[in-house]
């Protein structure tokens, strides 16, 4: 981690902010004029007439994040660049119709099991469970109707000056083939230190497996502004989980050293992404792999990644309590999706950093366990912290 990045934190004295308009304000002036807030608005209706709500959180520095109750999705995230100009840095759509149509999980909470489970099968306490398969022979991101396609119940969870919203969903026993009635709550909080905090909680009345994460696509230059190959990434991970041709982990943990998967130092994403002589790059069509994080204190919040954009000066520092992060470079985006403002999302127009347990963990006893038993509570935390570089 390059601690020097944090010395340029966006609210530091002297940095100039603007609010997408023409008038420049100092950080001190913005702090005096802006008050943290949470607002609720309509975001359309589903085909059966169910209304979808949008909750928008704004902090004293003008950073703004919007979440909708359909899929508990992050639909907008506006942060300043080095000139103080705000832009929306997550891919998505201007209206509900885009999210209702087929799309690659833009901004969604995915589950009951994020990522892949081989052949849609696993065994718990001697009982085999068969899941809905939606990725060839495998189950991906919860199945045919995962958490990204359901309506969550929302409530204002603001504490003090930190706007927050809780979204809760009850997943019935047998939904998509998973055992147990699972109650899930996701809390989004926006702080005045420019952090989006995501807290996950889950309980089940039967033994089950769960791996819940957020699937936002980032482009720190702004959604629809081109590809992310010039972004620079550090991953706090010396190993990753290699996959087979179906992107299912082999069960091994492979060192990243001397490979295109070494992001232990800030490296341009495009520097080695086309090295198809590397079998893993060929399998993924780029990066679509899980990195095993180097955390000396497992399950405690620690820095997992730093993503920076030299062009805009934006930096995202990502921390998590999870043991892994799936780094995906939008390899399957192909220009057929038109997003916000009529902009087309071409190949590698965004990237994902999905904090998680490892893919296919239920079928790999040596991986960190994703088993949740009755009486236990699954909790995890992920933090997106936004910084401005000089």
C-alpha cells in the first residue's frame, strides 16, 4: 500500500471542489454549505406494478451514492477528480428498464452464492444439493433469479451525520436449490471521510452456504469514458486461485510472482492483460480470477486493493474482512449495452473488485469455509474509500 496516496485525501485543506457546476469552492466552503443527507425517490415500477425506490446519500464533501431496492444495486457514485469536477464512476443505466433487461449484474448485490459453484452441486452433512445452473453447467451469482433480480425491503438507517440505508431480503428454503430460509441485510453507509461502507449480515434456519458481495463496475475516469486499461492496480495478494477452462478453481493456490497476476505493486491493468501465452489469461479472456488476500489477521478489516486513474487523479482504496477478491476486467462487455447518457459500454469499459470467499468453496475443503449453520451469523464488511491524487 502506498500510504503517500492518502496524504492527498479529498477533504484536505486547499483542494478545490466543485459541484458539477461552474463555481469553484474550497473544501472548507463545501463543508460549511453541504450537509450529509439521505433522500428517497421513485425509480419506476416492475412489470407487475411493484414500485422500486431509490435512496441517495450525500456527504458534506458532495460525494453522492444512489442505491435502488431492485437488486440492492448501486446505480450511481459521484466523486471528484483532481480538478474538483464530479463524475459518476460506476457503470449502469439511467432508468429501471436497463436493470430489468439482461445485464452483467451492474451494481448488484449477488447471492445467495456470489461467483461460481461447479456443476451446480455441493454436499453438506452428507446431503447433496442441486442448484439452478446458469453459466454452462455451473451455478453463477445465485442462479437464474439471484439476489440481483429480487426486490429488497429498505429503511433509513442513518446514525448521526452518516446517512445509511438497510436493505433486507428473505430467501426461502429451496430458492434456486439452496437449503435454509436465509435472512440477509446489507447496509450501505456514506461517511464524511469519503467512505462507502458495505456491511453484510445473514442468518439461516438450516445449514447452508452463502457468499454475498457487490458487483459494481468501476471506471474512475467516469462511466462510458473508455476502457480501464490505463488504470493502475495494487492487490494485497501474493497468491491467486487458478481455474480450468470453465473458470472453476482447480483447488490450488498459485504464487503470482513472475506472472501477469502479480499486482503486489501498482501496475497498469493493460500492461499484461493480453499475454495469451499465459494459460490463465487465455482461460479468462483477461483477468477474471480470485486473489487470496494476504491478511495477517483473518476476518479483520484490512486493505485489499488500491485502484488509481492517472488521467483523473481518482483513487479507490478497498478494504475488506473477506479472504478474497475477484478482479474482473469486463472481458465480456462487447458494445451491445447502452448505458447512462446513451454511452455504449465496450470491452473493458469497467472493472469489478468483488470482495468474497473463494469461488466453488463448498467443493474445496481446503478453502475458507462458506458454511452457515443455524444459530450462527455471517457478517462481513467492505469499504470503498475515495482519494484524490495531485
